[in-house]
């Protein structure tokens, strides 16, 4: 199946009414199970590394190293991995008259009034120039 026939089958035509800057990334809602597991894995690995380094100083060094490693792992996650990514919200008026909003990675080629097609659906939907 070529790209043209797939685009016709899986897309909807419309026009951009508005596009504004947004961000994809950390949010205020409850973390997902994957977020919780990643945080736990980071903390555990921080504890193990910190305890391994601190073990040369004896039991107290192991304890202090473990705590420092857990804190360091949490700080590293918050500073380097939980950063929002640049995105844009694109408001598209479909040919049917329905207005939809899609948040996606920034596409500087999209402008107000431009004819576009929406490829995919749900979280995988993307707005592309027609």
C-alpha cells in the first residue's frame, strides 16, 4: 500500500484555525505506573551505588552513601529527565465542521488557514500539511 492510499484511508481533511505553543512532559496529574517504577528503579540504583561507594567507610558510610545516592537519583531524574518538550496545540476545523485540538511536536510548516490533514486518531493523531 503506497503513502497516498494510506493517507486517504487514515486521514481527515481540515483547516488550521489556530496553533499555539505548548509543552509535552511532566504534568500535575498523578504519575503513571511506569513513572513510579522508573522513580523506584532510580532510587534503588542510587542507593546501591551510594552504599557501594560508602562501604569503604564502614556501616555508617554505607548508610550515608545509600541515603545520598537515593537523593542524588531523585535530583537527577527531576533535573534531567522530567523536562517538558516543546510542542504545539493545533486547532483544526474539519470539513464536517467539528473543531479538534491536537498537541504534537512542533512543526513550523503549519500556519493559520492552511489546509491540512489529520493522520491517525487518539494519542497517535498528527496534523500534517495537505
